[in-house]
C-alpha cells in the first residue's frame, strides 16, 4: 500500500469572472495540503461561501485533466481539459444544475522539490445552459514550512 505524504501549503486563490459589461473578482488566502496519490496530484483546502458556509475543495491533476471537486453546502464536480468542452454538476441544498466548461487554458506547476507553484485556469462556463461568462482562476502555492 502506498504511503501518502501530505505537504502543508499556503495558497492564494483568485477568480475573475468576465460577463462583458459586468466583471467580478473573488479572492482569498488560506492553507491546505498538497499530496500525491497514485498517478495524480491533489490540493485540498477549505472555502467559505455566503453565510459562513464551509466547503472542502479538492483540485486533482493527472497531467492532462484538472478536476475541481467541492463538498459541503455546495457540491460540485467539474473537469477541465485544455481545448475541450467538459460537463459537470453544481448542487446546492435547493437545486442541482448541469455545468459545461469550455477550457481555454490549464497550466499547473506543482511545487515538486520546490517551495512554490501555481495553477492558472481559464474557461467559459455555462450553468444549466445559461452563460455565466469567462472565468479565470489563479492559485499561487507556497510550502508552509512552519507546519
């Protein structure tokens, strides 16, 4: 059985959503864990939504496909593959929606052997067929040597 070594990470998460005339930016800093399991790398951290609702977020990277998994008040699973359209699901306590992402860019640089890394993701997103605009997500990762 494989031993999973979890490396503490500090991360800065920034999402910019462009809907033409309307632009929105969502940003936070938190800590998380970076680990390898099988042939994939994982980044796990907590996000807070709305009325202080906690959601555990996992980003899985297998070298070609990046998958965003949210578990908590919001459930979400969406894969991203550069140059492709992928389908997923977004679920709240009240409703469940189909999601579609057309991914323009996926760049992942994990801090293997280094103390810093980054994720850059740019995609066009539809929620139950409704256009939510172009989303650009940037994460900067840094090994937390204090933990």
